[in-house]
């Protein structure tokens, strides 16, 4: 069972999901940087070996292809203190009047 805590901020929304079975925490953060929206999925679990971080997109090739198809990027980096952060950067959608 997942428990959720939603906190609104002036510049984005943060969702914190606690994993009951492992007591690890995953955060999903959204922010806007110029004409791009950045999503950060931050896992505070055990760190991955450097080789595994470099190879993670061999298993996530569909995610990499989809983000590239819309002009975005996806990457992985170590989370300070342990864990992994997935960073997804997508062009921001601007609604236009007909």
C-alpha cells in the first residue's frame, strides 16, 4: 500500500510517496525552466553501481525514445545520500487561442 502526501508550492508541485514495505521514499518534483518543464523522480534507496546508472536506458529505451520524439531529454544521476534520480525535461505546452 502506498501512502501519498501532496504539497503545493508557488513554483510547482511536489508529491512524496512513502513505500511502506521498504520504508524508502520516492519524490516527484516538477518545475519550469524557461520553455521546458522538468520532472525529477528522486529515489532515496540504496545507490546503484556506476555501471548500472550508465546502462539504465537500455531497459528504458521506450521512455528515452518518447521524450526525444517530442524534443525532450531523459537522464539518470546519483541522488546525494544514496539512490537514483531520473530527470525528464519536456517542452512546455503553451495553449493558443483559435
